[in-house]
């Protein structure tokens, strides 16, 4: 797939985007959930080797290429890795009709004004250049909103767009992810602020260009319809945010035009000890359920 073919697949494809981008802080928890104990690795290199094995097993599983996974968000070390046949992971995905994205944020600052902004990304241009070289279509970056603080939410959305415009200038498609915590006591108000600020910030996107948004499934169904229908938005995707897969799919299905970009909700039943047939069946069931919630179609 070339860039325009990838863009069309993301814009109109029936399915969802898999988030396989667990990084430093979340990796041990992801490995534990997968059945890999902390005692099975020592140091960061071995830890990332273990999570890379898990991600490659997912990508190589037949069900991952069944057409329902539109794209996959990769951690930088995964992007630089290779599949069993020696192909770079982005090229391997593209051959299987799965659009590759790269996580580019470097973690978050401490909470202030009810939000956690992203840390600076001084090497962003270089990361984008490398991603383009490897055939990556777009990027993703996450920050978190803990409460409906007007100044904090405005700062989060503005920072997301600042980086998003830099990524657009590098020829990649940015996914902007200002997550509203499910634990927030002012979640509905924060989500309304996200919508208002996102619509304002879209005015900065040059005519003829688009960005994507990755958002917490809203407490008010179809709240983000104005973003979904906006001409400067390629697609709006949803994070699972700590919901179980059942909960996430149930809530997502209430939102017309919003598709999944799940991580934990996709991987929650996968175990390292499964044989290949069990693993593929479990993954396939998860993919089917999430794709149904994303497309509004009934499960087979």
C-alpha cells in the first residue's frame, strides 16, 4: 500500500486499529497480563524483547490479517524490528493490508491544572523521517485529562495540535490522543471541553489536510459526531481506557462512526502459554467482537 491507499483504508475501512504500543511504564503490566512474570526478564532490553515477542506473535497470527484490523500502532522498538521473514514490521503489516502507525510521545509531565501534558519531543522530526523511510503512515501521541479544568484542557488540546501540525509538515498522519480519564469525577464536563477545544484547534489545520483523534468513549453517546463529520478529520477512534473488552465494545457501539483503537481490551485474554491454535482463536474472537462494535454490525 502507498500513502494514498493507506489513507483510503483508514478513512473508509470496516474494522478497527489495534494499539500495540505499550511503552516503558506500561510494559511490565502488559507482560504480567500476558502471563510473563517479572522474574523471566532482567533489565529494559530483555523486557522489550519479551514484549516484542508478544507483538510479533499477534502480528503473525492468521486472524490478525483477516481484514478487520485496519491499522496497528507500534512502539518505536517494534517499528525497528523485523518479522520472521526478516521484513521490517511496517512493511510486513502493509503487505497484509494493515496500516502502520508509530507512537511518538515520550511520556507525560506531572499533573498540573488537572491534566498531564506530554513531555517535549525534540527528536520528533527525526522520528518522522525514520518512520516515513520504513513506510509508516501516521503517528500517535497521548496526554491525559483528569478533571474539567478549562485552562488545563485547552492547553492539552493546543499541545496536541502543535505536535500534530509538525507531524503533518513531515508528511505523516497524526493521531491526537487527549485521553479523558474514566476515573474523572467531572468526566462529562471534560469531554464537552475536549470537543469545543478540538473544533477550535481544527481551524489551524491547513485546507485540504486532515488529522485523526483518539478519544475516550464519551459518557454521552455521539458527543463527538461534529468531529467525526468534520472535513479536516480523517477518522475518530476510541481508546478502551481501562474498560474490559465487553464494556468497551458495549459503550463504543453507542457511537455511530467512531471505531476502536484498543490495547488492553484487545489483548486481555491472550496468554503466553497458549499454543498457536488457542492463541489465534482467542485473538480472532477478540478481533471479531471489536470489529462488530466498530462497524455496528451484529456478531456472526
